[in-house]
C-alpha cells in the first residue's frame, strides 16, 4: 500500500529524476557521486512508496513507464526547488569566503565561464574567484585549482568527477573566405580548401581521420594551438576551422559549413579533490557550474 508521500525521503526523488534523465543506473550513479546498487535500492524504495512501476527494465538501461512519465514533471519541479534551496542555504552558510580557484580550457574560460562566475559572486560576495584559463593540466592534488572544467575525465584516485554532457562541434568559415573560395559541398572538398589546424595537439587530426580523411599535419594551411587565437583566425577569413557550435552558431562573422559532418563532440567534466568537494565554497561553485553549463551541452 502506498505510504504517505509527505514523509518521502528527498533522495528518492533525486534518484528518480536523475535515472529518468540519464537512462541508466550507472550513468545516474556517476552524476550523483553514488554507487549503482544504492541508486537501484532508491528506485525500488520509491516504487514501493508510491505503489507504481516507474521504469521498464531493459538490458541497455531503464525506460520510463507511462506512470513514470506522468510523475516526472512534478518530480523535476521538486528537484529544481530543492536545488534553489540548497544554493540559497549554501550562500548563507559559513565558509563562503577566501579564494576559489577554477581552471578551464582557454576557449571555455573566455566564452562560457564569465557569466557563471558573475552569478557565483552574486551568491557568495565573500569569495575571491581566480580563473585560470589553461589548456594544460592544473594539478588538483596540489591545489593549483579547486575545481577544473575538463574535456576529459581526470583519473587520479583522490579526484571526484562528474560528466556534465558534451559540447557539439562544427566546421566554420568566415563569409568573406567562402565568397572567395566557395562553399565545400562534401567532405572530400576540404582538400581544396585552407583548413586551420592545431600544431602540437593532434586533436583535430584524430577527428579528421575518424571522419575518413587521410589528414596529416602538413594538410593544414595554418596551425595554432592557442584556441582563442585559433578562433580569431577562423573569424578573420584564414580558412575553415572547427569550433563549438554554441560559439560558432552565435557568431555573426562565420558560417557553418558541411553541417552533416559527424564531428566528435567534446565531453565536459567537472573535477575537484575529494577533501574539498563538500566544502561550502566548492560545493556552491560546483552546483552553479553544473547549472550554468547545462544549456550549452548535449547528452
């Protein structure tokens, strides 16, 4: 018999929403920094408490039943309300003073983080935020940074990580370049165009090879490892380059080319040392980074 839902443990609702959004217990466990068996028990407890079957169990994951679909909007509203309460509580608690060091790639730091940092400062005016734009690896074990926004998953045992999603990538060129050289119509057409690549990094080379192109470093007409400068080269008409769709689609100086290209997306991870993850300043910034980056990401 269903229990009085007014006494329901909040963690069960959080588990339900996260499993529904990620589609599996393993993905939800990573998102919530919990174990898969714990998430499984929480889902069973919620089904027992409500008297409803909320998920279809399938080999590749969990799919919402009609009853689960009906409950999800209300559960999401509860999750959003609890998140707002948690942020407000953290903002009024002790420990939200001193320096908070956040590192991210130069392109993410330049384009995405400033408005999020403004909201963090508004929530916790006692914080002194240090932003470290860098495409090298700051060492979280030695407190070079408190939180890292990474395009890969750090693998040190003492580091807590959370995959937020991925940034979709597209190919772009300035309109004046396309007026001079024409629009490529197929992947093979890139061979007749000036393509901008990285120099020491092989990220673009590997992506092009994954798409079936026989690319070498000499295939690039121009090379630059600094991602902010790289994007300015694309905007200036130096050739065809690659960038995040959230940046390129909003830039009036560039046009997306070959939109059907299957370009690998860039995964986005948050990382922090386990001894700092739950401290007030890091917990507040962590949650606000999750919320602030969410609109930019694909699953």
